C-alpha cells in the first residue's frame, strides 16, 4: 500500500508539472502588446532601463516589437519626479504617453492600444517598472468602456518589494485580483533566478562611445541622471553615482521576452550593444 501511494503521488506530481508547463503563457511577438510603465519617481534607474531597452529595439529580433511606453506611472511615494521626455522621444518616438502631465489622456491612449490588441486575439504584458496604481486605473477604465478581458489576457510582471510597498493597498489588491500577476526576483542582484542588472563597476560613460548603436541614447540618459540623481531629495542611486549602470527594471522585459542568456550587465551588453558596423 505504501508503494502504491508513493507511485500515485509521483504520477499526480508529474501530471501537475506537465500541465503547468503546457499552460504557461509565452509572449507572442506577432499578436501581443508590451506595455512599459515607468514611474520615474524618484530613482533614475528607469532612465538607464529605457536606454538599455533601446538596444532591444535596435536588434533584428525585436525590431517589430509591439510596445507602448508610459512615463509617470508612480504610486503613493513622496519625492520629486525625474523628467525624461527627451529620452522618451529619442527611444520611443510617437509610441509613448506622458502620464505625469496628462494622466487621463494617457489612460485613454493606453486602453486604445490594449483594446486593439485584445480585439485581434492578443495578450497584454505589463512591465511594472514602478508601482501598480496606474495599472489599476487602466483596468478600471477598460471596464468603464465595456472592454472585456480575462486574467489570462492581462499579465503583470513585477520584480521589486519597494514598488509593491509604494503602491496603494487597494490598487495592488485590485491588480492582483484582475490580472495574471507574476512576481519575479529582484533585478538588482545576481544569482537569484533573474538577471542582475545593477553594477556600479560597469561604466555607463563608456556606453557613449560613438561607434556603438545607442551612443546618443546613453549620452542623453547619462545627462539626465547627472542632473537629477540624488538632487532635491530624490533617491541617490549608488551604482549610477559611482559611474556604473542600473537598469534593474529590464529584468521584467527579459522575463516576458524569454531572454535567458543575459544574467549580468556585461552579458547583456555583449549580446546587444553592437557597433554600427556590426548591425
């Protein structure tokens, strides 16, 4: 009886394992939308994240990526905002909206993008490079406009305790109840199952080398960081203060796009930061 029970438990565990693998969602680059929510308050790490994301957009693999970016998706945290509109224009062109200065129109523009994706059978993947208050507002607006969706169609990926703590309790609960909410390990550390994209020894200044693809973008990003990092009560990002890099929020993007061979800052740039002649 003991061996029968053990065998039965093994079969059940095996079935659940295969079933889970079979139902695990994957980003479909032909149908799905990547929604990038940047709080930009008060840490400048979003600035480096945007510059790093630009390298993905310039790669052949993701040159047709369907995405939409939103600035100013902050929650309840105190402190000053980090203006980065010039960088958003450089990287995202017309494919972004400014929720810091025009929250209501940004919600409307976002749900238009979402509705188009859902109507064509795609899913929406939300990169929470910040808090989830704006995501809650989007979900509520979808309901108000009678745009129906299932939890499987709206997937939120979050990597940071602090982001959750600075989200209002009601908003976080609402998002968790109405989406597929995926919590991954902190992108500031290596060896925890997600990449470690925070390294004070990896020079961000060297990324301005004019032979490299994103030289102009990184120059703009570094100028913004120099102007705002730790200034007027903003968070002092130690890695960036030391001349290094912090694009830790990008781990949510690498998770969604299933990029598995960039565990460190150096590995990421080795793969994506090509010279102009290599592209």
